[in-house]
C-alpha cells in the first residue's frame, strides 16, 4: 500500500507528513515539548488546546517558536 503525503512548510523548509496527521501529532513526532512552544499556523497564532483539531493540508505553513528560559 502506498502512503499518501502532504508537503507542508515548517519554518520555511518543505516537509512531507502523513495526509491524516494533526498538528499535535506532527509536533509530538518532531519531539517538541508542547508546553514550551508557540505555533503560527498559516499566519495565525494557535492555542495549544487546538493542536489536536487542526489537520494538515498541502502547502500549510507552520512556524514553530521555542520558548527558552534564562536570566
């Protein structure tokens, strides 16, 4: 069986993901700590509780901003 992929863009770089993948599944797959990131999805900031309800489509643009503590 052939897998079907979507090509999306993460921080400007092309990335192939499974066609039925949610934003949350993508972020977990990429091993991000969901409590330490801010996501811009197609030019809109997304609340973390929405990640599981957003299913990726071809040409979607995702910017991942990692929050870093320091002092």
